């Protein structure tokens, strides 16, 4: 019954309304009270006019109508309460003969602007949003879907686009053109299942593109037109784009572009399954720190297809598991190459690529001596006919091409096929030998330490065996290590010498209590395909910039975790500033941790000076840290957080106990600020309730945000916080120090109890008003004192009516009249305090006297209490004193010396009524009761 009542409060009854829009000129404000707005004509926002559309509005277009923006459009949706633009009848919206609407659009009106937040734009017969020649367009947290042409297309204007999804459109998801004179920023976006390209950058687009997912678009993922000149494209994942007949799969680049930290996987095209670089306008395609894997081409260039008179620059990247007829990994045709344009390959791992004819790793046609190839590791590639590692057909103008400081080993059949006779290889390890200065033919002695399978062991003949006079243009290798550790460079993509510390393999187990059933967790998120294939820690507060991803998840994976290694002399000093390495891992249902291979244990390979401590972070559980250094003599760590809570910094207080004697990480940290409080309910859970997916408020990890997340998880853990060590500079305030209220100079004692920091004295702030007068909403904080004497407020603290302390709102957890940085404790925060003091004997929802002896432990040992003051010990320093209560019926303060009563910020279902706590001189328990807010009580504030 209680849950039904809460649902009713959360989902108030909305009376059906309707507004017919027949006037072509629109401005003003559209609110949910008038929704839906039925548009029965073309509507226009004229220059200097503004239309504001508020959350919850549905705009329904009929016939062949649309919204033209010549003035200013502001769409103010909210999370879970979007503004929707749609059509009355979605049947056949893609068919010109059928009625429909024409989207949001305008052309050549430079005074216009639009700000669109939390909107859905669907079923347009043209583009969902088409803006040409505009002043400013800001789109965020919006979705464009099922539109006949592009989801969004912009031309000539300043554009900011963030957290936008464009999917299932009949042309491109997002199209940009002619932004060269303007600012164009696209970030944190998704383009999915579109009929042409996921993202189209047309001529002159000059866009900044970062942090996006481009997936399953039919003609290709990212199209870069000639003379588009985009800024470096960073942190983009391109998955499963293209088809057997498309010109390219993941990326089609017709001119200059730079890719940084991108993942190009499982794409398909005719030439260039992963990337087609057909740059015919003398610009180089430059790819850095990226992975091109598991792509396929029906003709040439499974990973990369390069042709034209522009250059191709590859740096610190992996080309792996790609397939084609020619050039399984890379196909490069430089027959029209302009030698003035830079080209070169540096620090590449080219592995396990396959060609059905020639060039398993690389197919080089008419290459030129100005193309530098240095520090390549070319292994385990295969070509059915010849050139499993490299097939070199010709050399332009018969000038030798040089490969140096490289490893060519363990490729199937032959290694190198040099049809030109001009392939110059030096200071390289080539299986079966190859003539050239400094070359060797020796097993490179790779060591698979879980970090890079092609890392060099300490006894590898390839260490310090490169060209002794070689000066690397690239400062770091593919693993991010400094390229030359001593006087001589190593052969291959990885410089081994820099990392002299042990290779630490973590054999750890941990449970997420939100999804745990005993010693196992239910992988329901995985079973419903809700877990992202790319690591989810790119945003605040983690800001991890790695691009780890998988093609698919093992069946028993529960979620992602972020591991953090801290280098410190002891656990107390292992604070944020000591972090030396972070990386994401996968958590399996039995609590074991694996890296993104899905089976290998996580490995830390690095150097450190002190002890190494491990922090485990999750998106909605409190982080934990190892209590002891994770090293042992063998370098392999077995750290069981499930059965051994003493191994966690803070011990049992940092975990929650599960049935069967197991321990798990504490859930309900919805905003990931390491404190479970009202923000996790009001700002996270309430905004997502009723939704399904991979959501922060899904505290029990079942894929749904519902009452169980609130009742079973949040309420039981509210008030708890992470126990990670925190650096406090000398002189900085810490809990236990005196709190000085900057408003009046009053000073209060404070005390840390469990995870919570409380005032250890009653608040005494405001202007004294006579007893018998109600406190009022007049922007002045008013208080009562015993016998109307200020001196008594100095002893007992002030007494306030509930509306006064809440600043005349009913928002749980509000600051109210507390000092800055503090707030009025909620009912659940009081329960956390009681359970900490009373050894978890309190049932949070029960009314009346509860617990065993918490009341006595709260009470100060003081003569202010009437005798016998049962059980008073003040064991935890809360120092409760009997300030009594204000009785609005008599206009007096009653019960002074007998009772201590405290308001919470939690209202009941009845207006003006709240939940309070009461202590009595003759009892050892604590009373939880409902109380009219017209009474006055004392207030203890709790720190944010």
C-alpha cells in the first residue's frame, strides 16, 4: 500500500488537455498544461520572436507542416520528461505520397538561434533538424530518430552538440558542412542504425569531434569529404558500420584528417573495411594511438586502404585480426603519391591479419622512399599465396623503401615477398633472415605478461638491438613508454627497458552488494544487452580517457570496474594525488576480475617507489581501497574482499554484510560522489524512476529503476560514505574541529560518527521573537528561546518551527537554515546514525521507541537532564541536551530538562507534518514519530 501511495505522489494525475495551433506565427511559452499541441499549419518563429517549449510538451504535426525558426527557439526538456516533436500518423512517414511533417528547419537567417535540451524529434519527411545560415545552435541530451533523411544537418553556423543520439534515420545520423568560419563542437554523441553514414563531415566542416559511438550505419561510419579539414577526431568508437558493397566501412576519408585514441572494429566495406584513406587532395590521413581490429574488406585493405596522392601516417596503433583479398591489415597504393606530403609508419603492432591472396600484414604497391617505416612488430599474419607479413610489389621510381628497427616473425608461410627487389630492411629481426645491415634472425622471446603479448623479455635479442644512430621522431612507444630508455632503441613496437618493476597480476574477488545473491551476482544487465561494450568511466567524476572496448561480453560478466593503483608509504597517505595508474576491468558473477580480453587477470606493469595500494571504483557503489600493500614476493596478488573485510581500508565499515557471511561494496552512490545522501535519491533516482537501461539509479543492477532501488537499497545505505583516505592540508578544517558560522560568528562543536559529520550542539541562529508568535516567511530567520531570554538559547540552542528551518519548502535534505556546507538531516540519515550507535538493531521504518541503548549513548552526561537520565553515556560525543519543544497551543516551551527533540527534513504524506526524533530523561531508546510542523524543536545539522 505504501509503495502504491508513493507511486501516486511521484506520478501525479495529469488531466488531459489539448491545444490546437492554427496560427502560422508562434512565440511565447508552451507548457505541459496545454499539451499536446496539435499543429495544423506551417508555423514560424519570426525574427526577434522567441518560442519557449517546456518539459513534458508533445508537439504533434499533421499533414505536410513543419516548424521554421527565423527567431529564437528554446526547448527546455528535463531528464525523464522530454519535449517530443512527432507526427500524428507515423504510417508510411518515409513515403512522399503520405501525409507527414517536415521537421524543424530554416535557411539563411543569420539572426536565428536555437537551444534544445532533452528533446525527441521523430518521423520527419525531411531532416529531423535542418539549419542553414544560423547564428547559434546548441543541442544537448536529445534524440533524433526515424526521420526520412538526416537526423540533423547543419550548414554555415555555430554549432554545439553534446549527448545527442541520432538513430534509424533514412540518410545520415548527423551531417555538418561549411563550418569553416564558425565554431562546431560535437561530443559525447551516438549515431546508430542510420541508412547512409553515422556522421558526415562535408566540405568545409572544420568540426571538433570527440567522445562518440558510431555503430551499425549502413554505408559507413564516418565520412570525411574533400576539403572538410576537421580538427583532430578523438575518442571515437566505430563498430559494425558498412556493408560488402560500401566504398569503405568504419571511416571514409577523402582528404586530410587526424584520428586520436579511436577504436575501429567489426566494420565492412569493399576497399578499406576499417578505414578508407583515398585522399586525393594532397593531405595526409594521420592515425595515432588507435586500434583497427576485426574489420573486413571484400577487395583490399581489411584494416586500412590507402590510395591517392596524399600521405598516410600511422603512429602507436594496433592493426589486428582484419581480413581482405589483398592487404589484410594495410593496403597502400602510392602510385599517384605527392612526395612532398609526409607519410610514415611508426610503432605499430600488425598482428593476425589475413589476406586470401597477397600481403597478410601489409600490401605495399609503388611505395616511395620518403615513406618511413620504423619499429613495427609484424607477427602471426597470413597470406594464402605470398607475403604473409609484407608484400612489396614495386617501388616508385626504383628508389629503395626502408624498414628499420622492426620485428617480422611467426607469420604463416613466408615472411616478406619483395617483387620490387628494392625493399631495404635494416636493424630488424626477420624470421628466416633478410639481407641488410644489423638484421638478425632470432626468436624475439616475447613475454605475455598480460599487458602486451609482444613485450620483450629481459633476455630478448631485440632489446637495445636497433640502429644505434637512430633518433626516434616519436617520443613514446605503443605502450606509452619513453621510446629510447638508453643509448640504443629496441626492435619492435614496444620499448621494454623503461619498466623495471615486477609485473603484478591481480587475482582479486569483489562483490557489488546491489546485485549480489550470497557469493554470486546475477548478470542480468549482460543478459539484456545493457552493459556498454566500451568502458563507462569517461565522464565526471572519473574522467578516464582510455578507449578500452570489446566486440562482445562473456556471458558471466556483471559490469565494468575501474582499478586505480596508488603509490604511497602507507595506507593513510594513499590519497588521490598518489595515483600512478588506472585502467578498467570486467567483473564476473563470481566476483573475479578480468581485463578486456575477457579471460586474463588484470596486470599492472610499472615502477613505483613505496607500497602499492589498490582502489576499486564502480559507477554506483562506494569505492574501496586495500588496507595493505597488494604486493608479495612473487609479484602475484590474491586479494579476497568477499571473505576478508579486514583487507579493506576501514574494515567492515567500508562494506556491507551479505547473507552467508559475505561482504560487498555498498550500493546507492548514484552520482558517484562517494557519499550516499539525498542527492542520490532526489537528483538521480527520482529523475530515472520508471526507466530501463544502464542507469546510475539502478542500484540493484537489474536494468530497471523502480521502488526496490529506493526501498531496499537507498534507504538502507543512506548516510554512508566511502572510507578512502583524504589529504587534509595543514590548517584545513576537518570534522571534530569547531564550526564557525560565518553568518553570526557562532561556534559549534562537531563530531564524526561513522561516515557522518554532525554538529555536536544545537543550532542557535536567527532573531529572537516572542513565544506565542508564529515564525513567518519574511526572509528573516526567527527563533524561540526559553522564557524569551537569549541567554537560554546559548545553553539549550534555539527552537524553530519546521517551515522556518526548511526555508518554507518541503525538499528533503535541503540546507535550510543550516550553515553553508551543511544541511538538515533526513529521516534516513538519522536512522543511519541510530544503527551505527545501536549496532544495527533499528528498523528504519518503525515508529515509536526503537533500539536498545542508542538513546542513552546520544545523551550528554549533564545536570541539565532531569534525573535519572537513564543510560546517559555520551559514548560517541553527540552531546544531546534537553531543550524541550515549543507547543504552539500554549505558546510556551515545554519539557525543558526532560526531552530533546529534533526535526528531520523528511515530510510525511500529510501537508505540514514531518518526522522527528525524541530522547527522554527516563528511557535509553530513541523515539521516531510524526509531528506537526507547527511545534518547535531543536535542530542538529549534518555536513554535506
